[in-house]
C-alpha cells in the first residue's frame, strides 16, 4: 500500500510503497499517549517507526527491528536521536 512517511534524513515527507504484515511489523498495545511507539516495520533495510495517533511514520535508515531487539523502548530512543538531528 502507498504510505506517506516523514524522512528526516532528507528533511521532507515522501510516499513509499510498503506492505504491513505480521512478518515485517511489531505492534505494541501499551499505548496511551501520542508519543508512545505503536508499530515498528522493517522496510528495505530501514525501519518505519509509527507513534500512537495520527502521525506520519518516521523512516530511519540502516536500522531494523532485529538490530533494536524488537523493543519499543529502544525504538523510542532511536526515534528521539534521529529527530534531534532533524531539528
């Protein structure tokens, strides 16, 4: 499916073609606020990190679910680091 994502490395939104499946995505149910990580998805050697709520997924280069141990907390740290460099 076509999805608009935020690509902080390029400094823009872009549209990609990605399939969200059980094989490439981890879902986290313990989400209550907008900054909680809701899903992480492997995409062509990169990671899509989606926060809870109506936000664009963030595309992070050279990171995979396996490289962060499939962990929500580590995904949040990675997202914070990437977004700090974006500002």
